């Protein structure tokens, strides 16, 4: 599920400051959101609940979901091309077509000579 447009990730320091303002200074959630310029009143309440359950470690959990891919990575591109080559070789064999001369149909090897 995509994030809402305009949503903000707050740093750990802001979260801890909000908790400090609640516990030490006794400010209300509304006062805390105004002072720290936090858009959502419920967000501070959620931070407090997480802090009580899991402590400070709960506030710095990594983002959920699939990590972003580095689509420009050379290694990723090589893996993609090797997979495409293997599929094309298998298809050619299945169709009974002759492979171009010098094209090995055996297991591929990487640049260091390691078989897959």
C-alpha cells in the first residue's frame, strides 16, 4: 500500500522530544503537535503507545515493505541478462532450433569460472 501524499517521516529526536514534553512537562497532545509542528494529533499518541510497549527501540524501527532496488546496479543488470540468456537457450532447445555457433548450452559460468 502506498503512503499518503504529503506524509512525513519524523526523526527519532522529534519523537523522543514529544514523549519528553508529555511525561516531563505534562503538555497535552494538542500542545505537543503545535510546538513540534506535527500535523497529526494521533501520531504523538501512537508514539507514546509504542514507547510504552517497546521503549526507544520501537520508535526507530525500519520502514516496512520491500526495500528499494538499485536498478542501475551493474550486478543486477548482469543477473537479469544471464536469466534472459538462460530462458532464450531453453526456448531454443525446446523449439529444436540450432543455436548460434559458439553458444554453449551447458551451465553458465561467471567471470571467475564458478558454475551455477
